C-alpha cells in the first residue's frame, strides 16, 4: 500500500540504495503554478548533512520533474518526481544481511516477504520520506493557493522542553534558524548539546514535534471514517519512527473535566469561532476554523553504535551487533518537514474531498 | 466516507434518532460460523444502562442479521446488520436546533452540510458506534478462527491510574467485572467514585484505555501507507472522543535513548522474538509477533449540565446553554468495546491483505 | 466487492431468498429533496409481475428508507434503503442444491466460496438489482438537479429491431407504454409475440437495450482509468446477463474509415459542439456535451424449462435438469431500469469527481 | 484517476512530448523473477516503426527499472519503470494549439482542465499505453507463474474478417508473424493492403481484436461490482480508441435462445467444465475454467490527412484542418499488446483478490 489519499493521491516508490526514489502525485488540479524551486526548497529542508548533528551522508537530493507540469503550471495529470540515490555506500550492510537490527524493520520485512533489499534498510529506510516531502511540496503549493500554511517545530528532545508559545504562522518560522528546529533558543542549545553527547556515546534520543496548520476553513474532514483527525492519525503514524499522535490537548484530555475541555463558542468579525482551542481545531472530525494542532512522539534512532543483541536469521544463533554507518543521532530536526508534508497531503486531499478546491482546475 | 477497509470493508449508516443504525460488512470469507449471540454479546457490552454511571437511556440494541449469513455460516457475501433505535426521546433537542453545543460536532456539521438532523447529535452521535461494534463482532470471530484475541481495559480516569499488569489475555477479562472496565479493583472503585462526583456536579471526566491484540502472527501490516500502526491510528482516532493514540511505549519514547527503546532479539521455541516489547508489537509498520499494544486518550463527555456559552446560528447572538438529557458522565467504560471493535476490524483487514486468511473462504 | 464508486458510493447487500435486500448510498450531498415516491416509482418499473411476459413472482418491493434522509431532504450522511423479500418460495430449489444450472452462477459460486445459499440464486440472483435501482433513483434525483436525464429503451429482441429514432428525452418516454419497453409500436408487438412463443416452448430470448443520458455537460470523466466510457463499461457489464457493451457507433466503428467516424466540430449558440455524434458523447473518456449513448447485449434468461445436462457437484455424475420456477422468458423489459440506474450512478459519481456537483451540499 | 486495481495497482504517468512516461506497479508479491528483457520484449511488440503500416516515429522505448526489483527478483515493493520520450517532434502541433482535432480528446481536455499540453496529444496520447504495456509485462510474468497466458490477435479490419480458429495458446502465437497481427494469412494480406490504401488516401480504418486468457482457474472474479467481465469491460474501454467490448458470444447473444446460449456442464478428468464456451469463460462474473474470451471494437485512427472542419477555441470560428504528423493509419496491430496488458493486469489483480496468488510472496 504505497498510495495515499482518495482524491489527491500520492504514490511513493524506491529503495534506499536502489537507483532512485520518487513520487507520483495524481489528482492535483490544473493551473497551479509550481517551479522546480518550490519542490527543491522542501527537499533541502529534509536533506542530510545540514549540520553537525545530522548524518554526514551527503546527498544533493535534486528533484527531477518528469510529467504533469508544463511551463511551470500543473496540467491536472499525474506529476512524476524522481530523486536519484547518489551517495550510496552499501558496504556497511553486508554483515547485516542475515542479522536484523533491533528497532528496525529488517526482521518484519524478512518475515513478510521472505527476502529483501537489506542495503540501507531498503524500502523501510527513512530515505522513502524524500518522496513524501516532494509530494508534500505540491500539496503545500495547493494549500497556499487557499492561504493555508503548514508549519512544524520541535518542542521536546529527550525531555528538554521548548517554552515557545506561537501566535501566528510567522512565529514558527523561527524554527528554521535552529539546527534542531526548536523556536526556543535556550532549549535549542540544550537540545543540540544533548544530541552531541548521545552521538559521542554511540546512542540516540527521541522527542516530540508539533505541526500546525493555519487558516484551514471550517468544514474540512469527512465523517465517519475520513475524519480529519483520523486521517492525520494515519498519516503521521505512517512515518517510520512515530509512536504516538495527539490532537489539541491530546493525552492531557484524560486529566480534564468536561467544563475544562470544552471550547465555548463566541463570535468574531461576524463569524462563529471557539474561544479557546483545546480541541486542536477539530470537532467531530471536521475543522472548526481554529488552527489544526497535532503532535508526534518520535522514538530515538534505532541505529546506534552501542552493542546490541540480535539473532542470525539463518542459524538462529544470537549474535552481537553494533550499527556503524552514517546515521542521525536524533531524527527530530529532519522529521519536521516530513510531518509537515504529511499534514499538507492530508489537508489537500480533504480540501478537495470537501469541495473547497475544484478537483479539475483552479478557477 | 462511511466505509472502512480495503478487503474487510465495513460501511456504517444511521442517525441517532432516525429509525435504525446498521453496518454492512463486505469481504468476510465464506464458512465462518457466526451466531446471533456472537453479535449480541458485544452489543450488550456497549449498551447503555449497564450501571449507575452510564446513561439511563435504555435501549435493548437487538441485532438483526439480514444477509450474508445462512444457517449460521457466512456466505462470503455482504453481512447486513441493523439495530433499531428504540428509546428515542428527541424533545430535549428542540432548543438546541440553532445552538451548537460546545465540544460537539453540531457547529462543524452545520458549516459543512448547511443543515443537519440535530436530534441526539444525528450522525455524529456516539450511537453510530453500535454499528462498529456489530461489525467488530464479525471481525473478532474471524480473528478467533486464527486464535487472535483483542481485549481492552481502562487504565486511567481523570488521573486515577490502574496499577494492573497483564501477562495473558485471560488477565484482561477481569475488566468485565468492573463497572468502569478497570482491572485494578482499588483504582476501579476510586474511578467509579470520581465519576459519581462529576455526575452530581453536572460535569464529566476523561481517561485512557488500552487495547491489546494477542497472538497476532509476525508479518501483518502493509508498508508504506498501510502500516499496522498507521491503520490503528486512523481507526482509533475515528472514534468520536479520542484525542490521542499511542503504540507501545508511545509518548514515553520521546524521553528514551535508543539503547533503552530498542527491543533486542532472541529466540524462543526456535522462533525469533523481541526480548522486550517497547515497540508495542510493531516494527516498520509490520507486526513482530509480540502483543499489539495501543492506547487512546479520551476526552471528557462534552455534554455537561453546567452552564456554557454558545452562539445562536441564526441570530449570531451569544446564548447560555446547559445540556440536559441522558448522558454518560464518563465515556471510558463504554468506549472499550468500541475501540476493541476498531482494532479487530483493522487486524481482520490487514490479515486478509497479508494473505494470513484466505479472502474467499476458510479452508 | 459489493461497493461501487469513488465519491457517490453504492453498497448493495442481500440474497434472493434471505430476509431482505438493500443499498447504502454514501456520498450524496446534503439538501437534495427525495421522497419515498421518488424511490418507489423506479422500483415499480423493475418490479416483477408487470405484464404477461414477466415472471408471475409478485413482490411489492416496497422501499424503506432508514437513514440519510430527514424531512424529505438528504443529510449528506449514508442513505440506507431496504426492501424485504416477500414472495419467497424456495421449494423448487431443493433439488438444485447440488446441481448447478447451466448459464447461472451456481457452479462458479460453489467453486469460489465452497458453499452458497442456493435458494433462488442467492446473491447472484437478479434480485440483487432491486438495490441498484433504489440507489439509481437517488442518483437520478441528483442528476435531475442538474437537469440531466437518463432514459433507456429496448431496440432488439431476438433479432427483431426497433426502427425508432429519438431526438429528445421525451421521445424515449414512449418506451414506458410498451410491455417490452420498445418505442417502435410495431416492433414492440412482434417482440411481445416472440417472447410469448418462447415462454410456451420453455425457452428464452435475448436482445439489446440502449441507454441515453441527455444534457450531460462537457468535461465529465476522469482520464486515464476513470474514463466515462470505461466506468460505463464496468457498470453495465456488472449487470448479470450483459455480454457486451458499446458506446456511440460501437462495433460498427470497426467497419468505418476515420473520415466517416470522426465527428467534426461546429458552434451552436456560441458553444462548440460536434456536428454528429458517432462517438456517443465521449472523447478521450470525457463527455463532449452530446448525448451519452450506450448499448448492452443481453443474453437470453438461462432459466429454461427445456431439458439440459448438468453435473451433480457431489457425485460428479451427469444429470438432466429442467428449470421450473417463475422466470422471465426475456429479461430485456425489466433490465432497462437497472441499466438506467447504473448509468445514473456512474454519472453521479463522475459529476461529483469532476466538481460539477458540490460534494457536501447542493448550493 | 491514473491508478488501476485494488491489490495489483498500476499507476501510469507522463505526457506524449514530455520527458518520459512511466508506471509504478504496487502489490506484486516478492520473489517473482523478472528480467529487463521480460519488460522490453513487450514494449518492442508495441513499439512504433515495426512495419510499413505503422507510424514512422522511431522510438526505442527502452525500459528503465528504478525500484522494486533487486537481483532480478521482485521485492514486494513498488516497481517503478520509466521510458524516456526520445523522438519527440512537437513542431507540427503548434497550429493545433487552439484547434481541437476531431475524434481526439483535445476539446474535452480543454473544457475539463482549462488548458493542456497540446503537443502530441499530451496525456491523452496513445503514448500513455507504453506504461500500461510495461505494467502488463509484470502482470504477465505473475500469471505465467500460475501457467496462465494472455494472447491477442486481430480478427477484423474494416470488415475483412479472419477465419482463423484457435484451439491452444500456441495457435495464437501465429499472430506475431503477421504485420497486422492476424493469424489468418490470407486475411492478413488483405488487411495490410487495405491499410496501405487508406494511408495513401490520407484516411484510416478500424477493426476488431480478440484477447484470450488461457488456463485461468475457476473462481476468479469478485461479485457484484468486481465481476471479471465488469473489470475487463472497464479495462478494455479505458484504452483510447475502443468503442465496444464483448465477452464470449457477445452481441450475438441478443439473437440466441436460452437453449442455444447456455453452456451445459460435463466432467473431464474428474473436473466439472462447460461443454461449450459461449459464455467466454465467465458465469456470474466468476471464471469457469474455460478460456476467457474478450473482443474489442477499435475505431479508425482519428488523425487523418483529409480535410476536416473544427473550431478555433479562442475565436470560435470554424477552421479547416488536416492532421499531418506521423500516425498509424490503423491502430489494430499495435493495440493488441496493449489490450493483452490490460487483460493481464485485470487477471493479476483478481487472482490476488481471490487468494489464488499469495499477496506478499510467491511460496
């Protein structure tokens, strides 16, 4: 199941150490202006090698647009984008051929398919998310056409919390100035130091990112099984390292009373809106007009240098392994553009499904 | 979007105060033995009026099986089940016709569809989940045929935590002896008392439920967008009051190091398995063979007797409202069978998709 | 796969001699006015017992609308319609339990599912089409809201051809005055006489029906795999007895030159339109604005009184059988409303997909 | 809607004069041996420039496999294949920018999307079928693994009929020795001469092709809306020039009596099978075990040199046009591999859906 969506449909393909990865985006209406730079700038945000705390794997990740866009305008036909795998180094993986790495999909792919491309994690590699980001860039352009912005930031790494409070989309752009994508400068420094320490120890850390969609009109989301929060839940959970998703106050809701949780209604500029936004912009699976707020719990990178135990798939004997290779000690900074992409794809799909955007062409 | 699933497809229909609600289950293989009692016993677990802390609305919720089962055996054709709405009392809702209740879908349905069946929440009512439970009963039977069991329990209400630790499926059956469906007897009493207090105060409370699927074979789940955890995320988030979902250690993963998070591999009875289960039974979106562990954060019931502010949809004037009517002050006890149903439906669908169950007939 | 459609989704359920058959129509926008009579009048057109040449099985086929319509207006939620099976007489079928009838699905269902509800053909019975007609009635109402009409007539029975030429939708209403639904009065009489003769001989006959959709705007249909003609091909072929489908000149195209086939363009009232309509209103899978013309080849009813050979599924011995029971000697007159329903469902789905109708509500 | 299928899912992309066309094949189980040559040989059968009666456009149509196959064996992950557009000559199309060609999709794409890539027909070009043939090659390999073969031949061009009668798959291989892909040598010569005449006259001709699938086991096909014939109807109708589809005796059924149409059952080698095959191998939408026989009516190539009338999209004035450029005067010979591909894709999808092939890996 490598296709996402009902109307705005994204298909991704490609193995980590194969020739290329790519995305086909079907269902984007005609007449949307998209340049190569629109795609590339999002890929660059996800690109490895951005700072000392990301993997040294250095890939340019250049997007090649092969169809669906003519004279920088979408045609309403499928947009095919490919990104070549350039800095592939499969040597470190040979010894892992028969030994599944703890925390990775090696074992489960082996069981499911009988065999696999073990090099660099194959299809289960985080490299697959390059294609999501490319597709997300198209979704973002479509949403921008309706003045919607999707922005993310890191709010927790290994327990170090951001104290940043945002009010407008512009506030969140601050994240781009931090190597960990955290808007709170003090926390950002502390997080970066923590990651450096883990890297030296051959260990890794997890954290929490928050993604916010601003200016989504009320009415987006399809009851009963196509609820906006349900689709976000699936989209964000489909990102490799994510172990939890919450909307609005999320797990805190378990501790609240109804009188504390409910957002009461008022009017502003002649429109109804909730006074508070504990719901995270969604009621009954449909947007209220308030910002859509989601958060993801991200596990620590499973590739660690410390010695771990695994089992040889052929001999069934326990073996020790230490995962060398070039890995991010913390995936949070680079997961932000991926999560933004998924939120944007969900919104594009549901905006189309709800009739907020014409399915064939931008009028 | 009232249909769930790719192969095991569940369509639900019905408004809270309409004539009936129902489910059509398509894609269940032929030859599965199902009695009326198999369906009914699950509906009874969800039924209102089970105890002093649930709504006094008294519905028998009798399942009528209209197709797809002949001589107590599935035919491979769609199974249609309807449940009539019997104890409907729409009087309390007339004044709410133009005033959206805070925390409910009234406002968002109004915006999306222009008009709605306001009686009892209409389609957005929790009553819709009766149909899910009926469909879930079919899914459970199919899973039982493969010796899989899906069981849930309440682990937190308003901060009161269960200290219960389970080891086997049987342990979780204890939940059925508690009116809040909590296996820890002491916590259960405290939770019940808390709910009673809230009921008297005209307020409500939220909590956390945990759903566990035992004996799922390794290999279930479809990368990339059909990951088992992604499908669980969508399924559980599609339940009205759920604000968060986590798998395995969930949000705790944000605080762990890789060396603490990774489940190392070992062998047992000649089979590879993880030594620990922090991953909650899923790696790379595919089951590992360990129990599948999910948790949901449930918000307090939005229908509360305390005075709240809303806005009249026609005059746009602020109005005070107090939601009378017959409501659960805490939805946790009754959400457990609903969440189990969704987990069972997801697993049935993915077991079929993965070739673990023959799609046409049970061999 | 008992669900049709992407946006306007129709799920049918029910066995011929079970308790009921039904349809759930999901994706119909809110605000469409539909009365019980709108549904019933279409069921009455398909109902058995309309004349001496249809089956004497007498079912009232009363539609019960259980959800999705409130105060005679759609809610945007699933519309559930059920029709009870009343005049069920399963006695004649006992001897057929182990002997598949030639030309029926008995054998293939047996092979596929291992067992089946053999009474009256079970799920494979033409009775399933009642549910399609109910769903088609909703689709027709939605199309009427855009001034589109879908009308069918019989143009050939056993080689007896209608010479009728239509110019407007009203012309085709003439079919309703003929017991074979043929607009050419002379041919109609001849066809009826032919059917009577076959009935007496214990045999049956086939024929051709034509379905025309008037006033479909240009632009309906989704390239590449969702072409309007492709969807019509699938929809019409999904009707039990259909062995062929053609659009516009259809198989005659094989004999034409390009200069004879191409419809050249002209303008009328300031709009571009084809001068002729050999294409049947579709180019590149998208409507041109001209009437959408489709035809279906319908095989003779397989249930015949004449002696035929079959094989006992258990003993594998050849046995003779003669299908008694109450059957139409020619299905053409009653297939017309079914085929109209499928064309209407396809158009409703593609009109929604193409943005010609708002997916949430009629503005 | 550029994706076909439920389990074996094919997505095609690309415009005629863009950089490339391609297909992503998702849902092919792991462990299937596929070489580059397996794909290439099918593309070569469809390639332009094969003989004097096809277009002189000379493209090598080299397949590049970018993912999903590792060491010549499928991984169970999406197979991405691209074919570059090499011999692109867009000069002839500039004058057609505002003038829709009769019989082409120019006008309908213009209406639907507002603008289009007019060069070479853009997305609506028959060039899109290269991608289908590549995907079909994968489907064929999967079917061959189950000993199923899909073979086509031309049986009618402009009324010249093949008298060839086949008995085994091998018989139909004769088609590959004919430049029109007709197994009847005398008819083949006549057809070729006819096409040459049309070419000289600046005109074109249509015809009929027949596609046969041998050795399909009984039980393939999903009632009610996923019938094998319904899926074939959609698949074949989705090919640009097809105006009609029939199964088995097809339109001839309209002229037959039930006693002539029904295939009676007998046994052979201890298995039940129909004595005759008027049904074309399908009953109730499910395969009987007999060869699956389908035929398509193909219209004459709409691109003709003769003068035709059209309308300028901007000025709305009538203009004369003559389509020069490099076109096949008869598409039949080259449509055979495309139609085979679609039949193979349908069968692969339904074999997987029916549990005839394991969805994750070849056991």
